[in-house]
């Protein structure tokens, strides 16, 4: 164009995933046997990259990818919910459980560890007045495969960086896996 000079770099370089970026993504999750744990549908997930909302290995796998990229990340149990911990398996007589708690196979009970932290236990069996409880995450001990579609990348605001999460209330809050 005569009379106008174009500056080098006048076009914006596409953003890539890195620290202090707010990422919007959709993902599916299967275990190593191919059993679908979560289908990629519904509302996308938004998180602040580098704030610890996702498993560290999953964040590393997403680094430097851009909008439209589909990333497959394979996580071993120790990269995700950990190995199954036999110390989180308990057999408790039903009469020792708090009165009023509905105890049934497949149900959940809230307990506390020695430090007073809450633990959710799944009731896995009830036999002869004894409840078998499992405090492991349901996906503990499993290798997981995430297939992630990157749908959006933007710079985080100063407030979002301070808070460690995007202003979007549906964002994951640091348990390692969205929707877990």
C-alpha cells in the first residue's frame, strides 16, 4: 500500500499454552483398558495453567499447544490418582458407624483421618454386620488416557493469577483432574 508502512509483527502470533494462561478445553477420559470414564461433551472446562488445577504430567503434555490441537496424554497411576493404598481399606462393624448414616453398598460415608482431614469412603460390601469401606479415589491404581481438545487460550488477569483460578466458577480447583 503506497504511503503506509507495515510493521513487522503486525499480525498477532497464535497463543500457546503456558503459565498464567486461561485454557478452555474439552476432554474425554478412558482407563488403559479403554473403558470410558468421561465422554467429551457438555460444557467445556476452563482452568489456569500452572496453578495446580490439573495433574502436573497432564499440564506438561498440554504445554506449547494451541487452539484446535488435540492432545493425547497417558498417565500412569502415580501421575494421576496414585496407587491404591491398602491403609484406606477398612472393615467397620455397622454398630460403630454414626447413627443416622445410611449405609448401603455403593453408598458413600465421610470419615476423618488422624489429622482431622475428611475422607470419602465408598461402601464396597456389607457382610455379617461389617461394612467394608474404601477411601481410595475410584480411579486410584489405574492408568488413564486423556484426549484433550484445546478450545481457547487467553492471558489470565492479575486477579486470576492471585486467586490461582479463572474467574469462571466452573473451573477446577486443584484436585488434579477436572470433574473428579
